[in-house]
C-alpha cells in the first residue's frame, strides 16, 4: 500500500467565480419572469435595483481579491492507494476558514476518511465525498469533503485523486453485481 502527499492550494478567485455564477442565474431568472408579474411592479426599477446590488457585490469581491484581503488557502492531504485520506496540514489557521466540516473534523480528530462512491469527476474538477457513519436510516452515508478544481494541485496529484474516485466507484459497482 503506497501513500501520496497531495498538496492543494485553492485559488483566491474561487469565491468570485461562484458569485458570478449566482449573479448570472439571478439575472436570467429576472428576465424569465412572465409578463403578468410585471403588472404589479415595475420591470425597470426592479431590474435596476437587482443589477446595482449584483454589481456592488461583485465589485466588493473583486476589490478583496486584488487587494489581497483574501488569502490563498493551502492544505495537505495524505492519500493511500486504497482511497483513504488523512489531513496532514501543519498550519491549522488555513482550516479555520469556512470550509468543509468534514475537512475540519478530520483535521481536528486526526482520523482517516475513505473516499465514497458518490464522488464525481467533472471536466473542471473533482467533487470529493467521504464516508461517514449513518446515525439514522434516512441520513446519507457520505459527507462532502470539498471541491478540487484543475490547477489547484499538481497534475500528478490531480490524477491520483481522480484514480481514487474511479476505484471507489468501481469497487461499489463490482460489489453490487
């Protein structure tokens, strides 16, 4: 069984990109509202108010990103060949930010967590879910560890994480047959 040290550095523009997606969805929803809604309110005033609010929010995030008010988040994971992850981060200040509860708990407890088969591979990154103990029958057997986008770790580390997700999904598929 081999272990790999995976170093992940999140981009400081990540939150800005998420907010841009939300802004695009809000503007699209505003445009798609049916005409009979606009009889009681003014389309012009509502759209101008929404666009001003979105512009202010995006300007604030752009200012934070370019003025270095947002620091780059960096953490290190230990990945074994059978898909077990352990957080081995030396700097605990990075994990105090609002990140995945599973990631903070795994770092605090020092416990190992296994990649769950519900993890997904996308063209832009990896959605990593890890196993957790179900306390009730209706709870999920996994929790979200985090997103790792392309470019946030080395290419070899990214491929290792992708391979671990594929192996977790194959193990479940072969178990169900």
